[in-house]
């Protein structure tokens, strides 16, 4: 038994890709929204961890009190 010719394999994969796009196409926009939300949460969490690590001098330099910094750093990532 011989392997399929590259053009036949490519055509088969292309057909499968088109079918998947038709089948799952409606799922993509919500998936993108969820991914964007997750990335925003991760970025916000990283920023809050960095804020929590700032020294008193650094906080004074940017005009934020330790109380405000701690309050912001203590928020969950999905809270804006």
C-alpha cells in the first residue's frame, strides 16, 4: 500500500479544515472573547503583584500610599 500523494493529502486536509470551520465557526468568537479575558486577567494579576512588591520610596514616587497599593494588590484579577 502506498502513501497518498502530497496533493491528495493536502486536498483531504483542506477539506477537513473547511468542514471544521463550518462546524466550529460559531464557537470561535466566544473562544476569542474568553481568551482575551483570560489574558487581561493574567496581565492585571501580574501588575498587581508588581505593585505589591514596590518599596515605600517607589510608591511615594508614583503618588500611591501603601494602603492604596495593598488594596489594589488584594483584588481578584477579574475586578477592574
